[in-house]
């Protein structure tokens, strides 16, 4: 099986979970080619070769510095024709999801979306994915060629740099026309770690209510010492303590870090749907009966306003940060 | 302007853990069904657009007769009309094909509005498929509509951790996220109107489309492995408890 992997870039920088998609494709065996689309992304194309892709297609164009569904879909369809790939794989970021859906619908082939596992059975992909918000697992296969799948961020190890090189085929951008004009971009704060890519997340909930500003300041300080992303429960977002983009849960982001520290979060079903597959869960909550303790590996029953700064002090001392 | 809000019937959030694998496989669920929570935000977003920019908002769903109750919820929130496309066999591409045919039959839709994803299927691929079926631009992750008229729309989108302000020509498909607005409570007057309103039922034949055969095949529905979590609690002063927790996390090699 020959797999084409979409390597997503934004303003010239690679979106890191793309390397996980490449890693997964390499583990499937067979030939693995990468497709890099963006602007000033020749270095990313070279890196795809260094991480084990046997060939790289590069479309470098000022109009493609940011993802555009119309342009990128036309590009992928053109490269799939050129490469005769049997499968197309992308990371299930918002853009990867949209791209796979557009290519799949246009070609009349199914998409195995948001997989946790992916393998090849009798020349076809077989993906395992959660449905019903993490409450059911199911195996999925799709008809048609190319076989298309998206991989949930952090579901696979990134392809390591092994120092190989691969021929880079520079393709002309397709003649498609963009219909969506980007007028302004408000970037994430410098140093802000993406929730879906984070290996550690420190989250705050309703428990910060007595002083939300101080509560999230303490949570941010702990996150900074641990190199973690900051998250929040729906209750904290709905109360206006922190913007929606930080929400973890059923109507927010689904995350799967190695370590999830829930501070003042009760652990409602809708929150568990977003973080229930974290490797280690730590609960810090005043209420010993809070449901979060029934899914947590470790816990401290206490006031987050005292426990979180104590944890920050301890981590700073022990980790020399 | 006309806004068409696409909704889906899904289990209530609190009921999701009770869904059994065999029910998920057959689609015959015994749990309480509601409007997909993301689609409640789509309803709120569409109704807000109607109030702010003028025009009429209608709701549509694809499903069995029982989905009519969900359309009545949409009417009770303030939609002016509702339509059921009666079909329970289609997969995501089939649903997109049916919805696109309904939009064409209506003829006057300016903006199609959906929730970003469903809490049952979870793939989030329908809005893009619907846009491709219609040949319209698609804006996903929409958190705020800045302006909209018959010719163009400007929205703020959440893209990963960033926020983009973008414009697109009408007609267009929007997939909204929760920040678009908290769903309003139905008013007494709207509930009464909704109970009496006639809801047209269209079949694929009425729409003159052949629903494409499903291309996604699911098997081996199962519960995920249960967390082996038996919580270890740390006591003592905050500093003592924090030290003990840190030791445990270092031993787990997650720091």
C-alpha cells in the first residue's frame, strides 16, 4: 500500500501532529510519500524526508500560507492523481478534518475520521475510533480508493528524524480559486501550548469561583512550571472566567495528555467526554465526593487556592525550573 | 435572507455513557434523545442572525418520524418553519446529499448553519460534505458572525488556538461552535405555536435524489476499556500533599 500523508503548515511552520500522521503511515508499511502545502515551507519538505518519507510533494505558494479549503482540496486531488497513492492520511486537526472530508466527498470515498488506531487488513485501512463522545469504540472500514483516514492528535508517536533524504517534487499550485478571504489573524499567545498537542494539561473549573482571576493565575503558574497547556471546564467558561477556546469537554476540545490535572473540576459527564482518555488524571477538589475522584489516579482533597501554589513550589524546586 | 439550520437527534449528554454497544450498532437507542448539543448552538446562532440581520430561520433534520419532536424544539426556540427528511439509512455523505437536495428544492437559502459536530458520530465531517455537495464555501469553527447580508458574510473562526476573521460570498455553509451563543429557553407562545405547526415530511423520492450507498462500514462496537483508576489520595498540609503527589507523578514518568 502506498500512502500519501498531508503535512499541515501554518504561516511557514509545520503543525506538529502532522509528524504523528507520518509516523503512523510509516508503521503501516509500504511506500510513504508526504505532501507539504504552504508558503516558504521548503524546510518542512526536507524535514519530511529526514523523518522517513520516501518522496515529498511540495506546493509552495503565497496564497497558501494559511489553510484554504478550496485550494488545498484541489491540490490534494491533483497530487493523488499524480502519485497513485492507495491511501491518504492527515492529522485530525480542524483543517485536516475539513480537508479529508472535502477530498472524500468529492471523490465519493469514505473517510475513517479521528482514529486512535489504524492498520492495514487485506489491502484496506481498518481504523478504530471512539463514537458517542468516547463511550463506544468501533472498527471502521471504507469503500473506494484512495482510502482516507484522519488520526487523532497524540494517538501515535511522531516519526523520528532519522536523517534520510527524499526527492522533493515541486508541483505548481492548482488553478482553483479561493472564496474565503482572511482579514485578520489573532494568534495564540507566545509560548501558548495547543491543548490537543499537549502532553500535560492543568485545568480549572467552578472551584476557582471565589476569585477566578487569582485561580487561573495560580493554574497558569503551575502550567508554566510543568510546560503544560491551560484548560478549563465548561462551568468555568460559561461563568466567563476564561475564553471558550480553553474548554475541554464534549462541546469543547477532546484531549489526551499523559497528565491531566483537574483543579476545582467536579467531573461531569460532559467534561469526562473531553479528557477521559488521559493517561494519568490528578484531581484537586474540596469535595471528596466529586465524581472526578472516581476517574482520577491521584487526588488531593483540599482547596485549590492552597494546593496549586504548593504544587508549583514543589515542582519548581524538584524540576529546577 | 433565509437561514436553514440543520439539526440531528442524539442522546442527551448524561445518557451517553448508558448507550450499549448493540444499540450503537443497530441505531435503536433506549436512552433519552434530544437535539444534538452542538446543534442547539447552531439554532441559537441562526435565530440570532435572523434577529440581527433580518430574514427567516428554518430548521431541518434527516431521520425517522420520532425526530419530529426535535424539530418542535427548534420551533419552540424561535425557528419559523421546520422540515423532516425521512431517511434512516444514509451515512454522512448520504445525509449531505439529502440536505443539499432539500436546500436546492427550497431555492431561497442564503446560509446553511450546522453544529460543528454531533455527540454520537463525532467525526465533524458533515458540514464540509454539505458545502461540497452544494458547491458553496464552508466556514467551520465559527464563533461569531460579524456581519451578513444577501451577498457576503464576515465571521470569526476558531482555528486551533488562533482566531481568524474571514469573509466569504453568499450563499455559504457555517459550522458553529459553542461560543456563538448559549441556546435560549423556548417561550410559552413559541411552544404553543410549535405544537400546532405543520411539519412537512420529504422523502428522498420527493427530493428526486438517489441517496448514495453507504461507503463507511462499522463493526465490532464495544465499550472502551474501563479506567483502572482507584484513586490514591494524599493527605497532610498542602506542602506535604503536594510533595507526595509530585513524587508519584515523577515515578509515573509523566513530568
